C-alpha cells in the first residue's frame, strides 16, 4: 500500500511542493490563530491537544517527505523545524491580548513531531522507500 501511495503522491518530483505546503500551512496557523475569536470558535470542534497534534504531525509529514538527505537527517530536520515553528507560534500568541502562549502546547507540538517522524522513518526504512 505504501508503495502505491509513494508512486501516486510521494514522488521526488513533488518533494518541493510538499515542503512549501508545510510552510504555507504553518503560515495559515499563524494568521488564522491571530484572528480574534477564531481559536474559541474552532475550540468547540476540537480541543487544543487535538488541533496541535494533528497540525504539527501533518507539517512533520510534509517536511519529512519534502526534505532531503538520509532518513535520520530528514527526521531530525523535520522535528527541529517543528520545534522552532511551535515556539514561534507560542511567542506570537503571548503578544496577543486574547491569546496566551503555553509551554504545554509547544510540548504537544514537539511530541507530535517526534512521533510522526519516527513513524515515517520506520515506514520508509521498512519499505525501502527513497
């Protein structure tokens, strides 16, 4: 199944697009998260834990599959990038009067990135996907 997914979506030809998509999604997180009341509205649909986990795991997937280098390098770069992204997000929130930055949210971001990168690394290694 992974080989079919790889043939359709995860080709090296689309790596740059996946990487740019990760950056675009992160920008949307920052922009939409800065709109007054938007966080409260989406909070009625999903908790902060779910939102942070899904968003940053998805970004990790895109960074890992859009990155270059060995599997280890791709995993480390994806996790470190998400750690920096999450930190910037929380710092920006701390400057907004209707939001607050939280170390706990950042830890969820980093944990999600570590888990996602580990899963991707394991799947790529097991199935020998380039």
